[in-house]
C-alpha cells in the first residue's frame, strides 16, 4: 500500500513536469540527478517554478529545504539577474493535517518567493486543481511507470540538447576576434623588427609605446597602442 502511495505522488509529479514542458510556456533550465528537483522558467514572463518531489515528514524538513534553497538562489547568477522575478516552489508530497505549510513558508521566505504543496488527493478534487488542470489519477501501475520513464527521458533529452548548445557556444564557435587580434599582434611585431627592432626604445616610442610626456602633449592613442607592442620575441 505504501508503495502505491509513493507511486501516486511520483505519477503526479511527472504529470506536472510534462504539463509544464509540453503544454505551458515553461522551459526546463535545470534538473537534479535524481530528477526530484526541477527548475522551469516562463519564456514570456519573468517567473520561475521549482518543482520538488519530496515527502515532508516534519516541519523541520520544509524549513531546512527552503532555507538551503534561498541561500542557493541568493548566490546564483539567475537570481542576481532576476531579483524581481516571481519564484514558486511547488512540492509534491503527503499532506499532513498538522502541517501548516503556507504559514511556515510565509515566515521564512522573501516576498517574491511563494510556495504550494499538492498531494494526489488534492488535485483530484475540482476545487484543488494545480494550474487549473485536473491531472489523471493512478489507475494502472505499469502505465504510470512507463509514463514516468518517458518524462525522465524527455528531461534527459532536453539536458543533452542544452549541453550541446553550451558546447557549440563556448568550444566550437569560430574565434573571429581572437584571430584578428593575433594577426595584429604578429603584424606589429614584424613591423617593429623591420623598422629598428622590437627591443629598440626609440622604435618602440616612435610606434606607440606609452610615454608620459607625449601623453600629456595630447598623444592619447598611446593608451591603446601599447596593447599591440611587445619587446622582443
């Protein structure tokens, strides 16, 4: 019975993940290794969803999780760039009748961070819909497991594609600026060598080395040209 209860929560969790990816305008931006912690960004709005599959047994579990997450957010580039963004933490868990989720959440989070908690029993009721949608109840174990596996593979596919994009951007792009800069450096070196030598002070000054007196006389370009001048090979 406990196994079925856990599967129901897992099934709901991955239904919501699938719904956000396929039906809503949300982009998956991070997934933990266990796929029990997913981050989504709304493409059109400055809003984020953190979808968490975590059974909150004690009040302390929720407090520790949120406090840890707040610290992570404050140190993240995403949060620094989106301090006014709306964050929603959505937990899929058991509902404990002695667990005042919303009160605890409101006392320890920042103004732009809100939270909600759903259990399979919640979202099967018309008045407790998640995202205005009624998700399917668990009917067949095998179908549910296949669905969960399919969503996990979809998440892995998105992560692989994102990694490829990063690789293409940072490692396989053509270094056009670097090539131009290198060409100028080499050209200047040979120019100095054939016009008095790159170790000759007079030659260096003649072709743009930093010289305070000449700078004061208005030759401001000497703040730039030394970038391209090198003494000797």
